[in-house]
C-alpha cells in the first residue's frame, strides 16, 4: 500500500489554510508521518521567524492511501 503525504500551509492570523499540496509518495504510515513532521520543521525554518510569527504560520499534514488501479 502506498501513501501520499499531503501538506497544508496555514495562517492562524488569517484563519485559513492554502489548498493541500503533495510532498511525497511513501511505502508505509510510519515513513509518511516522519516525513510530515520533518517537512513541517524544514518549511517553518525556510519561512523564517519573522514571517512565521507575523502570520502565525503552521503546517497540517495527513497521509492518504494512494488509490491504484489493479491490472
């Protein structure tokens, strides 16, 4: 079973989230969760302290089962 990691960039100031974007396709739930947390930290760091604090940025993510057609 493959899982797709979907992430959402959100702002508590604006009280909204951007549409989800696909980050990766992974083989199991554990790997997907670990990648979601590490990707959230990486992107928060890239946003920087000023933007993160100003807009109260946070990330949401979930691991969704990838629908595949069987031959």
